[in-house]
């Protein structure tokens, strides 16, 4: 039997090589050159572990997505891999908007369509716009502080408020 420290473990008489993702940091160039989509996922994981500030993470997310686009994958493969990268390298809302703008500029040059974060932000903006319209119809134009609060709310909160507007007698009741 092969020892764990040598090559891996035996499962049902199959040799399975066990590696820690963190060990790949020293082999970064190999990951960049590797056409396997999992190489990008490993790079995203490594950067997520290292970069805690949003600006650094934003830069790495852009770099990895550019690598993704340059690897010759199909549109469907790009979208599926991007969903994983987007999940691993999550950004604060303001940087998500910056990332989206930079990525759209890159896509315009590369003539490639993009998805995920843009869809999420678009959906959230649509939910906020609809809620603001409903508020204006039911309670009159909302104050600027309420508009700000709604435009910066996450989707879950917007949906909760959208449910409450049906029974709330006042704007304050809807928001609390």
C-alpha cells in the first residue's frame, strides 16, 4: 500500500493523488499555462485566500476573467467557469460596479458577451426601480434618504419590502 505522504491514497484499488490547493501557489506559472478550467478555479481560490481588500481582489478577478476569455472555451464553458470565479472572488457592491464597467470595456474590445455580476446588479437595480415606483404610487414621492436606502439595498431586502408594501399603511411601516 502507498503511504499518504508519498503519492496519495488508495480508494477501491485506484491511486488518487491528494494535493492541497495552497501548495499550488508556488506553481503559479504552471496554473497560468494549464488549459484545464480547474487551474483558473485554483488560482481564484489562492487569490481569495490572500487578497482581503476589495481593490486587490477586483484586479485579480479581472485578470482571471481575461485569462478565461483567452483560453478558447465555448461561450457556455466561459459562463459556467465565470459563475464559479464570480462566487469565489466576491466584491463589495461599489467594486462590483467598477469590475462590471472594466469587464464590459474589455468585452467590447474582445467582442465577447459577459454575464453573472452584471445580471445580478441589473436585477437588483430593476427591483429597486420597481419598488420606488410602487412607493411613489402608494405613498407619494419618497424622500432622498429613502431613495438612497432602496438603491443600496440587497435583493433579499428589496423583496421583503416589496411584500410589505402590499399591507403597509405608511412608508415607515414598510421599511421596518
